[in-house]
C-alpha cells in the first residue's frame, strides 16, 4: 500500500530535508532525456537509479540515432525533433558522436526494388540517394562488392557510444543544469507526493517513471493491462578494426527492410518477406536482421535478434550468434576481426503502439515501451511528454 511521503516520514521518524519539483526513476536514456527537458524549464530535478549507472537497454544497443527507421509522418517528425535535441546535448556536453549517415544495401533484385520504392516516395529534406555499387564502396570500403546491386544513402543518422552516454551525460546534466542524481538507490514505491526508497522518502511534486522493461515493481497491474511484451536481443562487439578499418556509414542489409516500420508501405516488401521466409526460416524464427555501427575506438557493434515474451532466458544462443555473423560476412569484409564481447539486452515493446504513456496516479507519469527505438526517440518523446503534462494543466 502506498504511503504519502509525509506519512511515511512521520511513522519512520525521518525528517525529509530535500524537496524536488520532479523525481525521475531510471537513469537510462529516456530518464536522462526527461531530466534534461524538465531542468531546462528551471525545475528542480532528481534522478534515482538503482545501479551505479544505467546498465539496461540504454547501454546494450548499437548507439544508432536512426530516424530513417521511423515511418513517415508523426513518428518520423518525432525522430527528427529528437535528433535535433540530441545534437544540442552532444555538442554542449562534448560527448563523442559522429554524423555518419547510413547505408541500406541490396544484394537481391527484390531488395533493390524496395529501396527504389522508398527513395521515390521521399519527402523534402530527406536527402535520400540511390547509389551504384562503386559509389557504395567509396563510402564504405569494407562492403563486399559481390552481388551488390545498389545502396540507399541517408545523411541524417548519427553514431554515439551508448556506454559513454550513460556514463558521462549525468555529470553534464548535474554540472550544467543542476540535476541531482541518486545512484545505488532502489525505489520501492511511487505516488502523488514523491517516492519511497531504500534510503527513505524523497518529496517531489511530480514523478516520472522511466524504468525500461522492468514491469514488476512500480504499478505492475497498470503495466500488465497495457499489453507490453518483453523482447530479448543478442549482440556482439569486435575489437578495434584498426586504423584502416573505418566502417564509414552505419550499415544495414536486406533483412532490415522487413524489421523497420519505415519500409512497410513499400509495395515490394511482401516479396522480400516471402523469399526470406522460404529461404531462411530460422532468420524469421529469431527475428534476425543485421546492423553494424562503429564507435570512437574503432569497435564494431553487430546485431541483432528479437525473441518476444516471458520468460527472458539468461542463456544466449550460439545458433543465433552464428546466423548473425554468417549474414554479416555475406555483405561485409570481416576478415581479421575479433569478437571482444557478447551480450543480450531486453526491452519492453507494445505490439501496436510506438510507446506507452500511463498516468496511474495523480502526478505520476510512466513512459516505457519504446522498443528498439529508445535511443532514436528519447529526447523528442521526453519533450512531448513533459509538455503534455505541464503545459496542459
């Protein structure tokens, strides 16, 4: 049963000495984005994180700010707005980022047809270009030319290192915007007047819960009714590709066309899906598509797979890893690359909605279910959620 902070403090004999306008639960990228937009409004913000830093989906991803994956219309506009905010934050904080752009590669005629359909329907400012194989290789020298038909270039995508973002962004938010952080502190309850934690109560006028795929502890009944499902993915990272190992743009191949909603309106996509299902049913079984990005150290992040539902097994699959690496080697020169680390991540996703926003109690907002688009949508989504809650009072 939830006790308001004053009652909790009185019964426990605790004096509450700090009061905040806003308490954000979770120091993952969505929580940090909420803290940023709240603090920019001049509000006093505290972020509570149970670990010493974010260790969930926010650090177990490619570091791709990937607006091209969002369907045209409201979600693409949200992704573009998010990217603008990201660039402001990255520039001001000095956190490494690179405006690499992206390349989608086609090695089959049906894939090439989808890329042409997608490019022909582009909106002003998208800047998409269809490239011939020689132009692709100039941009991305490690791409294998064998059977390459064309590439689709987009100039907008940006690479970050998610581990660096999670480690460095809190310090900048604290120093430049006055955000308070409480790491190593578990939240045990949330309500209209703040939070109860393992170190006592925290008073706050509003609570923003951004706890990722953790659906069991804070308002579990509301989250269960929302229809969210959990997804497990597997990824890998190489050691540095060396001074001559520049990847160039972030890369995606034909499997990716069936994964992102941006391509769903292309008439030829059904042919791609049908062929993959017929030729390689295991790729569909494990939800595999292959993306590659590179960080400042020259390491390549490679993945991924998608297995939905409970329970999320702690054991990773060698079969899935083999399928990912086999497909990677079909379009990228991976000779001499050494796998340095392997991991799995989990995130919450709604089967129909791009994210879930709940208000389970007065003054409490839960934001989750961004699926694999958390890095891409975080700053734009947080800006919208904060504005909706504070400007419409």
